[in-house]
C-alpha cells in the first residue's frame, strides 16, 4: 500500500433537497481530481476520497463542492471549488504547498 503524503477529501453527498455538494459539483470535482492527480503521477502520493457532509454546502454555488486537503504536519485546508479550480489546487497546493487564498472556505479559515 502506498504511503500517502496528502489526502484530498471531496464532498459528494446527495440529498433529496438537492442543496448538498453532490447535487451541485461534488461528483465532477472528485472525478477531475482523480484525472489531474493521475496526469501528474500523484496517485501514489495523494489519497483521494469522498467525505460526508460537514455542513459547508451552503457556501457552495452550483458546480461547486466542499474540498479539504490534508497534508504536511496534518494541517487541513478547507476550500470551496469547482471543476475548473482542480488543476490550480493540484499545481499550487498539492505540488508546491501554496495555499490558494481565492478558493479558501472563509468560514473554516483558522484565525490566529
Ligand atoms: S453536502 Fe457537502 S458539506 Fe454538506
């Protein structure tokens, strides 16, 4: 089993009220992460999974989903992202450790 260095959790929860991430962009965002991680030969370094509802879907517009990236030092960064944001998250955050400020979930931002 690979020793993963980072973990990407994409919310793709579907509910009858059609207001949850999977009713918006969750499934497509997760699929795009799989494609971009594979294209960058990162599937053995980055574990990709779904995550249950963390009550962030109210922040997500249509086509968006709640995304959490855990990485170095067990730091978690919360984003709201759509399919078009995935390459940026992989290139900036996952490959270079740069937080993508424009996509941060402001509600979950840690205040120091
Ligand atoms: S369904 Fe994604 S945060 Fe609630």
